[in-house]
């Protein structure tokens, strides 16, 4: 059974990779994940705000921590609250590279032009096999035009891709008006891959304290559906490597993402819940399913449920939305009896 896949030009033994997060903060846990079958790892992100704070501190020639220059606003974490300072992050890349045999993907997270972009080059120099650029941004000002936001993001991608030789994947938001067009623009800007999608953490309200509560809940499989739809729509229209991130908890979830057109599936929440032993279970499940359905390689069925190849493309489109709403009937107690 051949589970190997190409992602960002890297040959991986199987499609399961450890998504960006805390799972590779420790070299031991990264090694455990590799031993459990992870085909690649993505490190937690280094954030634009962290790097810019450090740049500001250095330009003021201050040798104390950059804390006092963390951000003009107190809304962002203090410098010391970040798990890895920029230089520690580079050392972590080196340490992971010297321990692991699977590819190490470093993650850079930002959405505005600035000196932070230079860290892609430093990631490469430290040995990263690829850069995942997370374009997480929330535009809250009504005067900002969607097209301007996208042009700025694409310019950032162009700069990052122009500064490194290693492949760059871009982790995008699901909330673009035309995600397929945005993915295509990223391809033209030099990206080698796109990760579907960033997960937005929705704040809740505490009605007693009248506070907005930030919260992080781990995902479940229902979150995969948004990824499946857009992977299926975008995959036949681009040459990019595609990765699913969000809601992969079972071998069925992983298979569905591959059928939609993903080259890899990233897992975070399920690994945080179950630990590295999850991976052998997922890999066994994929192998068993492939055997039962007569497939000998992942390439044979990747994209078989995409917009071009699935039996009913209207299932991805507006037609299906109307059909679903129209099909719902309210049954009265008398009808049920
Ligand atoms: C504790 C935690 C930390 C995370 N940190 C990052 C990060 O630093 N950079 C990033 O791009 N995504 C980060 N993510 C998002 C994950 O990479 C992933 O996109 C998201 O959790 C959805 O995948 P899942 O359903 O497998 O959890 C984090 C997620 C969790 C739960």
C-alpha cells in the first residue's frame, strides 16, 4: 500500500502531518510524533508582533528585553508571554532538524508589511524545509476595502517567496469573497501551497462580568466540512499543493480531505486530545479502507470528489443550498402518529 504523497515539492511517506501549534515545542514530543508516523511537522508560529517588537527594541539600542516596546497597544501579549523568542525559534528549528528525519516546516504569522518578513530567510538559513506563512488577519475598520486587503496580503506573499528558495505555503482564512481566485493569486505570487484554513477563535460574552471572553476550544470533525467544500472547489483550478487543517480526527476525515483534493492533512486538536498514538490508528484506518476499496496508492483517489470529478457538482454550489432549504418539512404531531 503506497501512502506517499508530494507536498510543496517534498516527498512525504504519508499525508498526515502535525499542524502548527505547541506539539513541536519539545524535541522529545516531536520525535514521538515522527516515530508514531507523522510525515512532517509544522512548528508553532513566530508572530509579526513579536519580531517587530524585537526590531524596535534593537533599533533603540536597548539591551533589556523588548517588553517595554512589545506593541503600542496593551491588547497584544507582552514580549515575555510568547513561548519562543525569535532567536529561540531559530534554535528550535536547528534542534528539530538535527533530531528529526522528516521535513520541518517553520511558521511565520503576520499580515502587514514590515521587517518581520525577513524571518522567512532566517528560517531557511536555520534549516527549515519549508515556510508556512499564516496570513491571519481580522479587518475591523469599515472603511477598508476587501480588494486592498487582498492586494496587501499577496504582496507579502510575493516578498516572502522572493526571499527564500524553500517552498512557501500560505495558511488562509475561509472568509474571502472568492477563495478560489485568492488561491490562484497566491500561486501567481510564488506560493507553492495553500492550507485550508485558519481557524478563527470566536470570543464569547460573560453576561455577569460584561466582558468579552477569548476562548480556545479544540475542534471536532464538523469543522472539516468547510475545508472539504473549498478544497473540492479550488483543487481542480490550481497547481498548488493543498493541505487541510481543521477538523481531522479520524481516518475517514483524512480520507475525505484527500478525496476533496488535499495532498496532506494537518492534525492538531486530535493530537492534543489523544497524543501521538493517534497517528498509527489513523494510518491503519486509511490502509484498511484503501484495501477494502481496491486502492493501492493515495494518488489514485486524490481529488476524486472535487468539483470537476464528483458525480454531482451542484452539491458544492448554490443549487444545493436552495434544494436543502426547500426539502425541509415541518411535521406535525398528527403526521408523525
Ligand atoms: C493550542 C493551539 C495552538 C495553535 N497555534 C498555532 C500557531 O502558532 N500557528 C498556526 O498557524 N496555527 C496554530 N493553531 C491552529 C492549528 O494549526 C490548526 O489550524 C487548528 O487547530 C485547526 O486544526 P485542528 O482541527 O486539527 O485543531 C493552533 C491550534 C491550537 C489548538
